[in-house]
C-alpha cells in the first residue's frame, strides 16, 4: 500500500510562478470584490465577464459536436470529441463556490478536455446558492448521473467508463456523489477527477489554509462566505455530502485523479483526502503543481504554463478513463 509519498510534484516549490506573481499584483491593484455589495445575479455577471475577458485568450480546441440539452430540467452541455463511439464520459461540475460559474464560463476548459482526453464531456449547470442551498446541488448531480447511465446507449457512451469530475466547489460535488454512489450498482462510476477541490466545509485549520488564505487569490474570508451561502448556519457541515473528507468509508470510491496547487488554501485537505483514499486501497494519483494558485486551469490566458498542464492532465485522463 502506498503512502502520502505518492504525490507527484511538478516544478520547483517555494516560489510563485512569474505569471502568477503578475496576476496577484494586478488583483491587488483592482482590490477585492465585495460580495455583500451585489446581488447574486450581478456577482455572477461580474465574475463571468472577468473570467472570459481577462483570464482567457486562447481559442478552445475544436470538437466534433457541442450540444445544449436539459436533464430533468437541469441545463447541460455535451462536448463530443472527434473519433469513434462509444466514448468514455466525464460528467463535469464547474467551480465557483457553489455561487458562481456556468457551463458558459467553463466552455473553454470542457472543450479542451473533450478533445485532448478523447472523451465526451457533459458539463452540468446545477442550481446555485444562495437561492438554492445544500442538498439541492447534490440532488441535481445525482439526477444527472442516474439519467446519463440510463441513456448511455442512446448517447453513444460506454457505460463502463462513466466518471465524475470538477474543480473547487465542483470537485466537492464530484467527490460527494462519488462517495454516495460507492456501493450503488446502478451507477458504477469508473473514476473521479478532482481539481483543487474543497473537501471539508466544517473546518479551516489546515496549514495551507492559514498560510495561503491571504494574498494568493482565494481568500479565507471568501471561502467562509461561499460555505455560508451553500450550507447556512444550522445545517450540518460535517455531513460527508458536504465534507467528503469526513466520510467514514472510502474503499468503494472509484479510482481517482486529484490535482492541487502549491499556494492554495485548499491544498492540504485535498492531499489528505488523497492519502485516505490510498490507505483505503483506492488507486489514486495526486499531482501538486508548485508555484501555482487556486483556479489556475481557468487562466491559460495569463499563466503560460497552463496550456501544457491541461495537455499533461488530459493525457493522464485519457489513460484513466
């Protein structure tokens, strides 16, 4: 059985990437966004505009087909790669603290994953907080997953290779449903793919949270605000469907790819989760990208390393899926 030494490190540690440093200086100049000064819809427009106009500059990869649809009234977007079916399927849950993000703001990343990992991607526009709080988002995810398994043949998807994935809060949802479904034979997930996920909403006492919760893009006060919107006071934040890190059993969780960033307050909980999976006998690959910060996969327009990182991760994904 492996140990925490399984973490694979990319790039030298201890120093911020030069592009990241410039980005953080820019963020410092424009100042933090006051979430309390705007309505949720206004905030989403501000965040999406920033992501699409500043953080993205490259053209997304071409795919065979992009199709919008709904599953049980939940909007989804399919990305079908070039090649022959049946395809492996990655069901993707976007990040954004359960409050922000959309299939539109993640269109670029999902196209690249579909093309470079040679898998179909189904991007899910689950309900957002604070209008909808836990467990609405988990139920959305489970309904979509169940429907996709039931219609795999129609979609030209290999039902033996259906996986879940997501980044940040979307990684939280992916890990939550992967844990919930670990003994469900009707939805036998092939893998889970988690990019810098939030995995413990009940506590913020890790070393990385304390060290990198100020000045590195994702602020600990913002994390607290996101959690409050998703799981308001009075709801159980230790529920494994909120905090997958606190689950009692992991042995039935599917094989896993977990990606972390060195200067991310969420780094330690994700790597601890990876360690617990390994100790439970789950085949797990954990990669830490040194010098980078939370959310780096959405910043290929400003971080020069990101495009090659996406290519590397998609190569791993192709082998995994």
